[in-house]
């Protein structure tokens, strides 16, 4: 989607604000689809997923690996969008998972 970039947050606040945003997304993710890497959470689709999705992303990876490296809140925004975009690309428009990702 074409969204406005999130406003700047001071570097020392990025971690705190980012963790709050991630927690809110976790609360919205009642199906726990985005909590962990897809290939770990859903091993039955791992091979197909790796063949389709070239840049996997999930909430745990964002929080544990990516958040400490962000210089801008827009980077968190981009990774969250990537998380949901991957779901849409892999599952296809019209699937219940596509609709769920768009809804969050």
C-alpha cells in the first residue's frame, strides 16, 4: 500500500515506541499468524513459502533482530508492511489469510 511514512521519533525512543507498536499488532493478530517465522510456525508450507517469498518477515524477527538496528520509525513501518504483504502474496487475493492480513 501507498502509506504516508510514520513521523520521526528520537533514536532513544525508537525501541520503546517500536515495542509498543509490535505489542498492539500482536493483540490484533488473534490467529497468531505473524508471531514467528512462517517456516518455523507452519513447517508444512515451508518449501512452498521459500519458493514464493524472497524476504520473510515476522514480529519476533522485527522485535529481536531488526528493532535494535532501526534509525527511523519508517523502517519498522516497512517491515510490518512486508510481513502482511508476504502473507497476501503467498496466500493470494480472496483467501481468508489475505483478508486477515489486510484487516490487521
